[in-house]
């Protein structure tokens, strides 16, 4: 038993929850368990059927009496699987005769009617205890959950009968009418109110349904009992706590050296005190490293043989079954096709939506080409649309008396420069107010005070037709902050 | 067999929208059977009362009216008895409530009227063949959350509503308290406390075996390790919390 390989969540549960755990375990391995049950009981059933063909009631009784054999196989499978081991069919097959012969007189005759069978059988089969040890261990384990076990014992046969009748009902429902003369005759002959004379065919059908229902019920109720057994052991042996400690040790193991150092420092007084009392508590702290290494290595975690054997087996199977090889090749082909399809799709998408990336690249590259707005308020603001010496052109226009055009040129020239040099993002739909706000947000590089002054003059000129004085215009031209070219 | 296989468990973790994980304790078929039988008894009781009343009233009303009324009452009781109770404040029929079960959505929230109606309409499918509940039982055993067909259709589960108090059988209290030498995660601290609280159930030898697993923490094996772990658990439970209060 390897606790760290356990494949169910161990925690102390209530009795009914442990039954649910058992049912969940049975569900995981249902087909295996059921086939095993049938494997153990099948030959015997055939034998009984041959001997007792004319007495279906006795046949049913004998199968019912010996059903612990099937339960034994279910228990074998569930317990191996719980601790992370999947027994091979060969091993399971070898287990069948043992399931019949192990303590036959006790288990299948004397203690057959014990309601605690799933737990005591686990003690006998899984723990291998006999005699006095068996008795004491069983008593100890039955302190918890014996009530539910008794209920289950009664319920298992009750429900098996109940669902046996359900199956029979299903058979009657699904049997095509008038197709099978024998069956139809038997059904017509059958008078349900008279229980003493049921036609043999009907009786055998009912018996078969009962057997089937019994096998299913027994798989689940055995698993329920096993759940109780596991839960009881979790309680009285602290399996969950041990697992928790193991996980903790694994985590802390990484800083083992540091901790042991700390432990030695922190508890040295404690240890010496105990040493004076003659205790043996401080001995482990001084153990030789070789001893520790040997102990660690003796842990089952270091066994590697099993892994090797499994690898060999799987390669064997690959060779022996041609079908597996073909399937493997087919799978590879499918994988390659799928991958190439995905690659093709991605490439096609990239090509189809390349403009997205082109635009993103432009936005990223910044400076040189930023046509955020080519036209603002109906005025072209690209550098190419402006005269080389802007302020001179503005002044010339002003002198000619075309004041509106002069200020418009100055304003759009300023916006063009603000876009170009100040890196201000101005959109085509922006108003003067928006432009001013953006320039102010851009900071000193865009010269917000000048822009504000110009904007006020421009708005008065454009919308209110109030012309500024000559001095104002010449000052605006003189103070134009983007005019390196003229200075040079 | 893969090591990554999910462990079998009767709890199902559900992550809520807030990122909090809760665990629903799925209830298996046995207790639900008990709840069903209790409900059956209650319904039978109601039927007996109704029949007695109708026998008296039938003298005045006449046979046909009585038969019609009985059919109506039967109809409403079969369809509405579970639906109304499960959609109501209890989220459970009286039988379920008596044994401590509750119907909730798969996400853990209370079920709606529509879901209650759906899962109880499909009860008639689950009850097949011939009201033996064979289909319901098969579906219940075959699904991870013990859902019958009605549950699967409505997206509901039946969970344990009451958490039974797990007995604490603590070992004799330790003499001193030893602070933890390293920081432990919440799970690890809980394990340490569980070790103390359940140690009374274990034999001395088993205690040492378990404590040996935590040698990294205690720095000692055998009885000394047990004593040190107990002292640490004592510190975690008493001293550290006391320090927090001060």
C-alpha cells in the first residue's frame, strides 16, 4: 500500500458520505468491476444452471448465496486501483480461484449472512489477517459505520429484487408482440394473481433479470462497503494527516538544510535538556549522512523497475499489433494536416489583414510621416501647401489688404508646424478650441502661449470680422516661434 | 495509469464569480431514497385525509363531483408538491429537509421555479420502468455528481445541507508551546492542527509513524517528533491566536 499514490481524495467523512465515495469508486471502474463479478460467478452460475435447470428458484438461491465471491473480486480491483495500481487481466484471472477457495467454510458458509461482510472481507483479503488478529481488527474497524453497513446489507437484496422486477418489466415492454410464439404463449398462460403456477419460461426470465440486478447491486454495495472501510481507516489511522505531512515534507524538503540548521540552533537547549534526562530524542539529529541517504533511497519512490517493464510492454504491443501501427501513422498524418491547415490559415489571415499591420507600423514609426490631419477646418495643413518663408508671405498679404487670407495662412501654418514639430495630434474634425486644448496638453514644445494669442486674433478676424491692428500682426509675425529658417 | 488523473471525490469544487471556490457536498442515492420514502409517507397521509374528507363530502356532492375533485387534487399534488417546496425557501421537499438534503444549481445558487418544475416533470422519466426508479438510479450512479435525468436536464444537484460535526478526539495536551520554525501554508497548518485533534484516535505507534513524515518540520523522529508537533500545534492554536488578540 502506497499512500502517496492514492487515487481518491482522502478525508474523514460521515458514514453516508463514505458510501458515496465507494459508489464513486465503483463508477470509475464500473465495467472492470462488473466483468470481474461476472467472471467470478459466471462458471458457477452455468454449473448451477445445468444442475438445477428445472428449479429456477434454487438456482437463484445458490447464486445469491455465493455472491460474496463476486464481491471479493470487486474488492480486489477497487483496492488495487485506489492505491494507483491497475491490475492486469491475467492477475485478475489468477485471483478468481483464490476468491472461491480462501477460507471457504468461514466466509461462504458460517459468516455468509454477516452484514459486515464488505469490511471483514477487506480485513481478511487486503490485510491478510487471520484468527485472533482478524477478530480484533474487525471489531476495531466496525466501531464506525456498522449501522450503515447493516442497512446496506438489507437494502442490497431488497433493491436487487426491486430492480430485478424493473428489468423484467423492461423486458416485457420491449419484447415485440406476436413475433415470438413461445414467449407470447407463456405470457398468455401466465396469470399474475396465481403465484404458484408461473410458466417456467417466465420464471427463468424473472430469474435472469434478478441475477443481473443482483450482480449490479452487489458491485455497488460492495464498493459502498469498501468506501466505509477506507473511511474508517482514514479516521483511525490518520491517512489524510499522513498525506498532508508528506506533501509538506516535499515542499519543505527544498529548504531542508536551512531548516535543520535553524532547528539545531533554536532547540539546542531543549535537546541538551533531554539528553540529560537520558532520552534518545537527540540521536536522529546526529545521524550520519550515509544513514540518511540509505534511508531516503530505501523509499519506494526510488524503485524504477516497474517503469522500465511498462515501457518494454508497450513497445511489444506496438510490434505485435499491425493495426496499432497503422492507427499511429494515421494519427501522425492527421496531426501534420491539422498543423499545416492552421499555419495556412494564419498566413492567409496575415495577408488578408496586412493593412492593419501596415497602419500599426506607421503609427509606431512616429516622426517623419504623421499625416494625422491633412485638412483642419477646411484648410490644408500639410507642410507642402505652405510657402517657404511663411511670415514674409503673411506680411505681404497683410500689406496688400487681404487681412483674412493673411491670418488664415498664419493660423494654418502654425497648425502645420504644431503637428510637425510639436507632435500634437490634431484631427480633421477639431475646432479651434479643440486645437488649443491639444496644444496646451502637448506642453512647451508646441508654444501654447503664442498659439493662444494667435487663436484669439484669428477667431475675432474669421468669425466676428474684427481686424487686428498692424502692430498686432507684425508682432505675431515677429514672434512666430517656428521660424528657424528665417533666423538662419 | 497517469499520475495526473483527477482524484475521485464526493465533493465538487465550484468557482464563483468572485473567484472564490466553494465545495458542494454531493449526496448519493441512499439518502435521497430515504428522503423520497419520507415524502411518500407524507403524501400518503395527505391522501388519507383527503379521502376521509371526500367520503363525508361525497354524500352532499355526489359521486361524479367527488371523483373529479379527487382527480384534480391528485394531479396538483403529484406535480406541485415537490416543485413548490423545492422552488421555495427550503430548496427541499419536507423529506429532503428531514434528512438534511437540499437542491441547488450546479453552480451552488438556489434553484429557480423553472428548474424545480423541469426536474420534477422529468421525475416521470426517472421513475421508469413502471415506477421503479430504475432509470433514475442508473443515471445517478453513472454521473459524477449523482444526478438523475431530471437533474441533468435542469442543471441541478442534490447536496448535503448539514455538515455533521466531526468528533475531536484530541491527545493529552502538550506541556509547552513551540513556535513554528518556518512559515506554513494554510493547508499545512490545518493538517498540523488535525494531527493534534485526531491523535486521540490513533495508537502511540501510529502517531509516531505519522509524525515521522513531518520530520522536516519537527526535526525529530519517534516520540520526540510527536511531542514537538503537538507543541507546535498547541502554539498555532493557542499562543499565536492569543498574540493576535493582544
